[in-house]
C-alpha cells in the first residue's frame, strides 16, 4: 500500500515537471535511438520468424522471451517521435505519419495488441507451432501494416 502511494506520488511529480522528450534528446540522436529500437524488434522477430518457418527448432519459452523483449523496448519509441525529428535526413519515417498521426498511432495499437496476444498465448502450456503461426503471423502483419504506409523504402 505504502509502495503504491510512493509510485503514485512520483508519477504526479513527473507530470508536473513536464519534461518532454525534445528537452532530453537531440533530434538526430532520437532518430538513431528510434532505429536502434526497431533493430531490437528485428532481432527478436527474426528468432520468432525462424521458428514458425521451421528454420530454428520450435521453443515456446524462447518465443515468449523474444516477444516479451519487444514489449520491454517498445515503450521507448515514445521518446523518439517528436516534431523536430521530422527534418532528420536519415529518418525513413514518411511525412504521411505526421499528417495522419491518429492512424499511425492506431497501427501501433494494432501491433501492441498482437504483441500482447502472442505474449499471453506463448505462456500457455498448449502453445504449439500451429498457434504460433497464427499469433506471430498477426504480429508480423502489424509490422508490415505500418511499414507499408509510413516507412520509406
Ligand atoms: C506503428 C508503426 C510501426 C510498427 C508497428 C513497426 N514499425 Fe518498424 N519502422 C517504422 C518506421 C516509421 C520506421 C522508420 C523509422 C525512421 O527511420 O525514423 C521503421 C523502421 C524499422 C526498421 C529499420 C531500422 C533502421 O535501422 O533504420 C526495422 C528493422 C523495423 N522497423 C522492424 C520492425 C519490426 C520487426 C516490427 C514488428 C515486430 C516493426 N518494425 C513494427 C514503423 C513501424
């Protein structure tokens, strides 16, 4: 109970101080940071993809770990999407994302939901390659769905 109060108090403090990502990170660094988070996604997704394709021996615990890892770093992306990053040349984020921010965020939510479902499903003792194909397939659709509209080639 006491712990909860302390956490709540510190959260309130944070929001009243109103520290924004753009006060903390240089735009060019934020794009590198963003791309690094996506590289982490890619490394984890590569293992999951290898397993559902049968290239790596199937291991439910490993899929759960990889999906959980994505879930750990995904919230950091929030640090990196501030307007000054719009002008960074190295960024592949399409201008369309800024003009359709609600849709871009919806794509993130679809992805987040698929990720949550994969984390839950892969901790079930009945999780097998068939259920992995379905749940991980939905996750990969989430990656692709966003890239198609909002990531430049
Ligand atoms: C809601 C949108 C969205 C989702 C979901 C998403 N991405 Fe991306 N991804 C992007 C954008 C935008 C970029 C380009 C970022 C930039 O260069 O500023 C990107 C870039 C990347 C890159 C290139 C990073 C680099 O080094 O330049 C990889 C790899 C990647 N994503 C993998 C993934 C994987 C794997 C998933 C799913 C597990 C995923 N992404 C889900 C939007 C998304």
